[in-house]
C-alpha cells in the first residue's frame, strides 16, 4: 500500500486526535493518511456486511465523506477506527434497508439466533462454488457470507481484525456478552463447514491493498474536491 509523502516516524507516532484535528483544518494529506491507515480493516467490515465487493467500496467512500464532514466532532473518546467503523456500519445498514433485505433488521433482533440455528452446511451453494474449492480463502469468504449479518460483523472484527471484546462492542453498539456469544456461534458454524482449515485462512479475508487502496483513495479525494 502506498503512503503519503511524509516522514515515516511522524506518521507512525501521530495519534488519532491529532490526525483528526489536521483533517478538520482542511489538510488533504491528513485525510488521505487516515484512509490509507484504515482502508483494509474498514473494507473488510463493509464487505462482510454487504457481501458484495463493489457495494463495499461505495459504502466505504460514503463513510469517508461523512467522516470528513463530521471529523471536527471527533473527541478521541474511542479510537478513530471505532468511530469510523460506526460510520461504515451505518452506511452499510442503510443500504441493506434500501434493498429490503430481511437481514437489514436491527442486529439485536430476537430472531437472529433462530435464523442461524436453522442453517445447515448445505444451505449455501454460491455460483462460484467450483472456484471456491480451489481457493480456500474464497470458500471461507463464501461461508462467511452465508451467516447472518450480525454474526459476520462480529466475526470480522474479533477474528480477522483481532479487536478486543470491548472494542467490538463499542464499534457495534451491543453488549460485550452479545459479542462473545455471536463470535462463539459464528466460529461454530464456520468450523462445521470448514473444519480445521478456517484457522489458516481467516487473516486473509477480503484483501484490500495496492491498486484497490489507491483506487478508493483517488475516487474519494476526487469526490471531495468536486
């Protein structure tokens, strides 16, 4: 992933609040830096929620623009990633509601466990199943896509991004006990489908680097200038 042309030591040490203040002051380089720092993690969250690459990129762009407009309100009470993740999820949930999908219901909906319990390994047969067999990562992504959205988001934040239970709960606005139970259930369902192979592939889910990162940053900055 490319970085902006600033001293590496300065970029590594700069905290969230200082970066937010630079963005609020209108510094374009700081806004670009924020996107490049968080692109991969936020894209994974959006992709896990929407189950579509293009939709995830569009949602992430909209969330970044919303962040730019409201960055002056960031006070550092939570991490910048947590603050951004809520904007991303708000955008994703809005898109799901517009599609009229059943999973667009509030993540705390009572029927989420019933929906998961009704699943079986054979419930999901993606159109790219043959290719997924040859690519274990693609198969894991497909199985993850089959989970209810509330489980997908918790799994990505806990297992892929390795956020703590507390951080995940703050990002999603749910109790810590709910994070623990959903993470446990998501793992159980995925392990049922993938057995021991899940642990070797979860860290490479929904890659978003290099050209992907550059494309999204350029598109977002172009929209901002317009």
